[in-house]
């Protein structure tokens, strides 16, 4: 069930980004879309890794790896929002 929720959340996030780009009429290049898809894929990887550590009974490993890799995922998202999806004048 957790896999379905993570996948549904990732798809909802991607469709929200597409909707935001259409509403704001932003010009997003193809390589920026590739970075976005890779970022969402990396976030899914981090969430699935945390879930698998918890399923194995290693909550401390889930916490440590979740914090380390989750920080990179959050930084990736912030940089995408700042440099790709910011309304350019």
C-alpha cells in the first residue's frame, strides 16, 4: 500500500507542476523538464528507501539515510523552484 501512496503522490506532484507551468504560461525547456522528472524520481527513491528500512526493522537507519538523502532531495526541489519555475520577467 505504501508503494501506491508514494507513486500517487509523485504523480500528483508532477501534474501539479505541469498545471502551474500552464497557468503561469512559463517557458520551460526540455532539459529543465528532464531535471524535474529526475528530481521527482530521486524523491521517490528516498521515500521508498525509508519505507524499506522501516519494513526491515531498522528505524535508526531510516532516520539517518532519510535525513542525509532527504536533504539533497529538498535542496534539489528548492533549486528547481528558484531557477526553473520562478516567473521570469
